[in-house]
C-alpha cells in the first residue's frame, strides 16, 4: 500500500506532494510558487524559490558535519589511479575552479561546454558552473568534432573546458585536436578554452585562447555560490532526436534538485553515507543525475569510474570496485552485464570478491532483456531493478521503488510509474487503451519536477516534438503496454532513435550522412537486434543509376563517413546495397518492416505498400549477408 498511497498523493495533489519533497533541501528562500505556468504556458516548479544546486550538493553537507566524508571515489584502471575527495576537498576544488571561470568572465546564465573523459575534473567543472549559476553543457567524449561543433553553435559557450585526452580500452584518444577541429568548424567561437593536461597525451595550446587547468587553479580565488531561481537552467544536455540536429534538453535547478534528492531514497533506497556507483559516463544523463548530482544532493559517496566493465583489465572489474568501496547500489546498462557474461560466462572473476555490502543492481538505458535479468539475478541473488527513463526527464519514469515498497519484479517490465509520472498508453488517436494493449507511452501533464520545460533556444521544437501529438500529454517516443497489474513494459522506440550499448543515437542522422555519398541515391538506416549491444545500426543503400562501385569499398567509405561525422560511438559498421526499398504509396520507407525482417520476426504487409515484391527481395539480400537473426 505504501506505493499506492505515495503515487496517488503525487497525482491528485502534485503541488503539496512536491512542496514536501522540496523541504528536504536547503533553499536560500523557500518557494511560495510550487507549480506555476511560464510564458510558454508550460508547468514549472518552484519558480520563485532561491537556491544554488552546488550549495545543496556540497556546502550544505559540510555545514551539517559531513565535510570529512568521501564525496567522490575516483577509480581509474586505465591510468592506474585511485583518489578520494571528501566533501570539503571537493567543495574547495569546485570553489577554486568557479573562481577560474569567474576570472574569465563567466557569470550567471553563461554557457560552458565541458568535453572531458571520466576524470573528477569533469565533475568539478560541472559543479563550478552550477556554483556560479552558469549553465554547463557536457558533450560525451566519444562524439566526433562535427557533433561537438553542432553543440557549440547551439549552446554558444563563453568558455570550453576540456582535457588533453581520454583513455579507452588500450588506446589513448587525444581530445584536444578534436576540440580544435570542432572550434574550426563552428561558427560560434568560445573566448577561452581551459585544458586539463594528462600525462598520457600533451595537448598543444592556442596562444591567447587556451589556459592550462593547473596553472589557472594555482592563482585562482575561490568563488561563492550565486543564488538562482528554481526555474533557472542548471544545464543543457544534447540528445539524439530524429534528425541530424540534436536536441538541447534544458534542466532547471529547483525541480532537478528536488526530484533527484527524492529519488535517491524512493527508488534507490540510499541513505546519507551510503556508497552509490553509476557505472556510466558524465556525458550521458545517467552520469549527470547519478554520478554527480543525485548522490551528492543526498549526502552519499559516489564512485567515479574511468574504465569499462571488461578489458580494464578483466571482467571482474565491476566486482572489484563494488568490494573495494563498499558499494550498496550499482547502476549500469544491461549491455555492460552482457559484456561481462560474454567474457566470463562461468563468473570465475566474481569469486575472489566479497560483495556483502552490495544490495541492489539497477539497470537502464535500454530494455533489460529477460535473459540478462535472470543471469544477473541468479548470479548475485540481489534485487535487479529495471527502470525506464530518458534524458528529457532526468530521472526514472517507471521503476521498482526499493525505498518505498519493493515489488516482485516481472522480467521485461520496468515495473510501476514513479510517483509524479502519470503514465498512460495511448492509441494513435490519443485514446487511453486497456491492459495488455500496445500503444504509445505518454505522460499526462503536468510533468513532475526535473523534466525538460523546453528545448534550448527552440520552444517550438519542444512543443511539436513532445506536446502537440496528444493534447494534455507528453509523448515519450517509446512504445509499450501495461499489464493487468499496471506493470509497464517498454518495447522500443516508435521513431528513428536507437540505443547502441546504452548510447542513444539517431538513425535519421546516419541516413543524412550515408545519403551524402556521391554514389548513393537513397538509403535507410535501421537498428537491428544485437546480442551484446542491444541494437546496432544497419545501412541499406540504393545506388544511383550507372554508379559503378565495389560494394565492400562503398561500405568501408560509408562506415568511415559516419565515424568521422558522428564518432566511433555510433558503431555504424554494416551497409549493404539493395535494389529497392519497401515504401508506402506516398513514398515513406517502411523502416519498421525492415527491422522486423532483420530481426527474423513475423510481419504483416501493410495495404499501403507500393511494391510488395521488394520485401522478399530485401529479405534474401539480408540473408545472403548473414544479417537476419534466427
Ligand atoms: N571517448 C572516445 N571514444 C569512445 C568513448 C569515449 N568516451 N566511448 C566509446 N568510445 C569508442 C570506443 O573506443 C569504440 O571505438 P572503436 O570502434 O574504435 O573500438 C566505439 O566508441 C564504440 O564504443 P562502445 O560501443 O562503448 O564499445 P566497446 O567495445 O568499447 O565497449 C561495452 C562495449 C559494452 C563494454 C561498453 O559499451 C559499455 O561499457 N557500455 C555501457 C554503456 C553505458 O554505460 N551507458 C550509459 C547508460 S547507463
Ligand atoms: P536516453 O535519453 O539516452 O536515456 O535514452 C532514452 C531511451 O532509452 C528511452 O526512450 C528508451 O527507448 C530507452 N530506455 C531507457 N531505459 C530503458 C528501459 N529501462 N527499458 C526500455 N527502454 C529504455
């Protein structure tokens, strides 16, 4: 009953519910307006509250006696480094770096792009921005210069903070040349770049523009927290949409802090002093919410891991870290556990470790497939929590709430809506459908705290992309259903977004790149099932009449183009030539049908198809390339 009570309260009287949750934080001025409308008519939380997220995450805990507790454990098997920062040490570094930014003219509302690997300096830069009321925009290190340039042009940062390099499995990736190239490509130019030099690669500096992190810190004066309003933006995080232009998800300060603080106990059952480890990257929303802000807002110790689940150095890495820091809650993507299972199928590398402190495993980023669920559950004998969320919300929409009322999990389901999220399944006309019927997963307005109020610089894109389809609802872009017990099953995207190794990517964007090849007349890129990474992109191209190309050469050129434009993280490795693409009579490529063929699923031929003979033909071509899952 605890869950139902809590959930009902959040839906029937959201303002009272969230006012109570906001009281768990130290505001400079507690909001009087809990839920109000902004100039665009969007529901906003805590508009007149005055606060500072960095204060709530660091200074507050120090004043409350938590200064000597570890805030961040940095563990980097790729550089053989371990380091712990107490709350006081982290606050001092953050205040100093805020001083560095301030000296460069960064103030409230200015944007700062952070392009860094998993080094603590990335968290320090993020928190320093929030200390000043500046807006950070972290760009994942696996993105290529072009992607970074697009984000620089959209966010228009005054300063960019970067690092000389990142370290992947057995390779050093120099970031600074990528940054320099991005700045060459972008129309907007930052005034300054602050570069954290790492011994694995020395970055060359541009005179007059680039500053060395350590030198700047050595002469900086610490800066204090600047009060902001609850609705002022904390960060912009770009995520893939259906086109080549990523969407800048805007996160506010007040709603974000309130939701994350609440979630740390309600969903994750974490209490102050506990150790939480989100094995992700600060470049993704999971990293923002559950490596940096959530754990610190809740007074936890957060593990900051620069490594992979496997090959850094082995498949025992997760268990080693969990034991070493006494991790209570471990959060990663299903793909990470599939990678461990693949490399260590008999779990030999688990045996040396004592995991008695580990209580929960949380997974998100892609659907948790039942075989992986069972494997992890049987291996560890712990609750394995699949929870569904999006960059847009910043926290889980559906979950099994470990801190409120754990339920018996149903493999394949993200369990129940999290308090605040009125999740409904709608048919294409916008009517709510009954149990066990698949439809569009939507959230009835108002959205709870932390969800995006707009797309950076483009409110119309927010309205048309999320709100216009069904009046009174936010449309998630995912399809799924609820069963008779109200458990929610998320079955996959209904648009051109795919999830590769827990990384969200746009097939629409890949199509734009593939289509720009001189020999390509038309193309489709779809996500096909992959046993390790969940999904992988597959390109199908139709050649221009008379184009004479070697298919293998074309494939390698297309692979190179996507890698250059989006980055290695796109994992675009396969492109095949086809004679026809199945289309509707109005010319729309039937991508869903192509996915079903590749995944070896049954499909029904739509009555609107223009050329039914194209289907067996494509099926044969995929088959001849070994691309049809059996
Ligand atoms: N900087 C630079 N390059 C990066 C990068 C980064 N931060 N992250 C990934 N890449 C590169 C990789 O080196 C690889 O390059 P390659 O094609 O030259 O080998 C490519 O991008 C693809 O990376 P990835 O898909 O991560 O594959 P992988 O084989 O290196 O690792 C897994 C596979 C499963 C171990 C890894 O994807 C993983 O740990 N996934 C968990 C994902 C996760 O945490 N998601 C966040 C949501 S919770
Ligand atoms: P991102 O914005 O990168 O967090 O990706 C969000 C998308 O990932 C969602 O829209 C889903 O398609 C997918 N996703 C995330 N978590 C889950 C989950 N637990 N189950 C199913 N799909 C998920």
